[in-house]
């Protein structure tokens, strides 16, 4: 990730992101503005000082030091915002902004496609039955982890645990990845018969997978 400040918009409201040590840091003032939080009350969110950085930014009033916060601190503010669009903002950050930043190093709105895109690259592999079993069980362990993190987030947050933000991120940020992986697992195992007496009993979870994660498997 390149070391520069990029700006993107959530419902026409700008949010600046600075790359520090290959991690995205979000402008605290911008985040508070989007979530309807009084900037002066940000200390009430018990932000981790190690995840805060003052950066000199060119503003209309000249160069000024602006506070940027890392991902866990961003979660702390999102979780405690009472604004109705906080959930929408959270989902947008988790499912659209962060994945693109991690993949390309920056966030950008996709331009209008003027030419036909190049076909997606395809690869051919050979899998043994054990390979497919390992992949399928790994996917199941992944989604079970998501369910577990979601289940323990509420009590951890109620206790004011410093781990609550991390647990929330693990439980919600990677849901899209789990859904995409499920499509691949489905395609690879579509011709394999479900057998509850063998290790292929895991196919029950593949074929009954709830992409909304509302149906608990714990």
C-alpha cells in the first residue's frame, strides 16, 4: 500500500485514509462527521493510543495536524454510534472499502466500462479426494469461526473488552469472503454424494449454508 492520503465519499461525505506501515488509518474528524459523533467526545470511545497518529495535512487554513485512527479504533466508534446510518457505513467499509484497499492499495469508484473487459483467468487443477475434504472442512471451520465471533461479541462488548472490536471485525468483515468461498466449494463438490457416516458429512453444511449467517451452526 502506497504511503499517501486518499479520499473517498460515503453519501457525498469525504473520508480521508492514510497508509501507515501498510495499514489504513482513517481521519477521525471525517469518521465522527459521518457518524454524527461530537469530535470532542471521541475520548469517550476509549481509543487505543497505539492506533492513533497525528499527521500533517494541507487544509484551507494551511498545514495542520489531523488525527488518524486504525481499523480497530474505527470499529470502536462505529459500534458506539447511535446514528441510523452507522450500520450502513459499517457494511460499506467492511464489504467494499477495506477489501479494495487491501487488494489495490487504494479506494476508487469504478469508472464506466468503455471497452470489453479481458476474460477472467482460469486455471485447471487436479484434486484428490483428501484434497477436497481438507478444503471443505477448512471452509466449514472458517464459517464456524464467524458464527463463534458473532456469538461472543455482545458479551465481550458489554464487558468493555479491548478484544470486542477485533472479534466484531472477524465476525462480520469476512462474511463476503466466506460466501464467495462457498460458491467454489459447491462447484468442486457438486458430484460428491453426502454421507453422514463418513467425513463427507460436512457436505450437509455446504448444501444448507445460510449466506446471511442467521442460522446458527454452533
